[in-house]
């Protein structure tokens, strides 16, 4: 692998971490899930780089699969576009095998590592389809209590692992990383911390909607039928 290729591979890693946060906008549930508050990263994690720019939700902002604004993707794109272009001066300063040894159970190794292997891509697609199906059941209020809990536990794991990967990478290599990569990793941390803070409310609301839906169905059956509520 060439020096330039070695330089670009972990840059894709940082991009995946930031863009993974966009899944929250697609699978976040109610419109309130799109609300974002600034969450400051600890001082030890923040290199001397400017914060990501404020987003302009205009026509240039990409869309998620459900038609909503992909703010995470737009933020990552702006960080990439506005960061100064740095020419590689040697191999990329990150040892992914050392990171794997520190974080062996991190979801990044299952879902984020760049790959072109057909079998692995199929496996990832099947896993994503499974979680998408469960999300649909939660949104339609057809999921069991256990399925609702499973859905939100998975979302919690996704964010906790993204934060763990990014903070470890910044702690171990932050002073050696290109500024663009630092910005993407910091963006990932901020967004996932915001999502974690929102999870308890979102889970409580999902369970309440499910119970209200079940109550309407019980009342409909008790009334002798008629039009499905």
C-alpha cells in the first residue's frame, strides 16, 4: 500500500465515525430527535483547532433516506471542505491494530472498518436490515416492551462505542493527526454525547406511545369491533 493510501485509510475511519451519527437523524424516531444542543468535549480531548462551522440548512444540505436533513453528513462535509489541505509526509500516524487491542469489542470493527469484501458487505447489510426492521416496529407501536428496550440499547451501544473509539484515538494520536481528522472525531464525540443524553426521554416516549396504542386496540375490541383505530 502506498504512503498516500496509508494516509487516506484512517481518514475514512474518521469520516465513518462522524457520518455514523447521521443514523440518529434517520432512525431517531420523533421530530424532536433532530434537536441538537452543543455538548462540550473535555479539555483533554480538544486540540487547538477551530470548532466545526455552524450549519446552513439550505438546499446544499444532503438528505437522509426518509427525506430529512442529514445534518451529520453536512457537518462532516463542511469540516472536510474547510479544513486546510495537508500533504502526507509519511505513513498515517495511527496504529489501528493497537486500537483494536485496546477496544476489541467496539462496534467499529464490525461496522466501520472500510472493506470491499462482498461477504462482509452482505453481512453488514443483513445486520442493518435487522435493526431497520426493529426500528419500524418501534415506530409503528407494534414492538414488544422487550423489543423497544433492545432497540434503544443498540442505539446506546452505537454511541458509546463511537465515543470510546474517537476519544481513544484523540488521546493516543491527537497531536499527530491532521486537523481535518481531529475535527471529524470531535464532531462525532459531540453528536453522540447529545444523542446519549436524549435516549432516556426517547425510550420513555416510545413505551408510552406503545401503551397508548395497545390501550386503543383493547378498547376497540371491547366495543365489539368496528373501524380499526
